[in-house]
C-alpha cells in the first residue's frame, strides 16, 4: 500500500545517502593543501578574488539596500520576526531536516554529524577570514538611524553573511547527495538569508556574497 511504498522510498533515499556520503567523505579527505584537522583552510583561498568588495557606503546600491532593510523592519509580521530570531542555522541537521525528513538527524547519523562538524569548523575560519578582509562594512543599524529594532545586535563585520556562507556550503554538499531535493534546499537557504534581512542584521548583498563563497567552498 501507500505506507509500504513510502517506506521503500525512504529506504532507497537512505541507501543513496550512504553511498553518496562515502564518496563525499573520500573526496573531502583528498582535498590538497588542507591540514590534518581540516578539509580546506583560509590560506587556500584568494578571498579578494573569490568575493567582490561590498558596495561603498555612499553608493546608490548601499542606500537602496538600507531603504529595503528599513521598509522590511517596518512591515515585518510577528511570524517573520519570530523566525528571524530563531532561524534554522544551528547546524546542517536543523537546517535540512525539514526538507530531507526525520531520518536526517544528528543522533541517527553520528558519522555524518562528525563530518559536518569538521566542515563547519573550516567554515568558521573561512568566514572569519573573509569578514576580516572587508571589516569596514558596518551593520545596517549602525549605518542608518532609521533602523530601531534589529532582533539581535551581533558584532563584527557584516560582509559576507555567515548564515549565507553556511547555507551555501550545506546546500552545495547536500544537493550533490540529493539532487531531487536540491531546489527545496535552495529555497530553504533563501528563506534563511531573507530572515537575516528581516532581522535587520544584514544587507541583501551580504547574503549573496556569503552564498557565493559557501558554494565555492562546497565545490572545492
């Protein structure tokens, strides 16, 4: 019946995941130039070549972005605000579990959890290095007095977005394993990135830059 067909579908998805995971693990482990503790290191990237500089503070683009963030702050709903306060960015399982299903859970996949913990360790180092390159871009609420209620006030540079980077890496890797769910994963990433604008903590181009960098890291 339908239940049996659904079980077979999930079983097939899990088998594809296991096979793809083993291939992914071998590929990542073979990355040249990485240390024993990492798959990729910031020194392997020319970050200025990988990322365009953010728009200048006095540019029309930045002014338009700030206008956008202000209008979103003024029109956001309670549900949008709540999602922005608690986006699904804690780890890859929190991010992708709703798309892939309840079987994609940290406690059920310890080897996958260990792999992505290392990927995320690398990600923090790469994103931090990228932010250091473009440290002069302030958070939106620091650049525009019209922004009165960001959902949080994170420190450091806003460019590129860490959430954009993380979702870019996660989607890049998971879409390789689950091509049939690739568009749903990308839509999930777009929702997360939009929530950072709703939160008032990022410009739209921060998210674009983060996702571009994350996708490039996943590709390598």
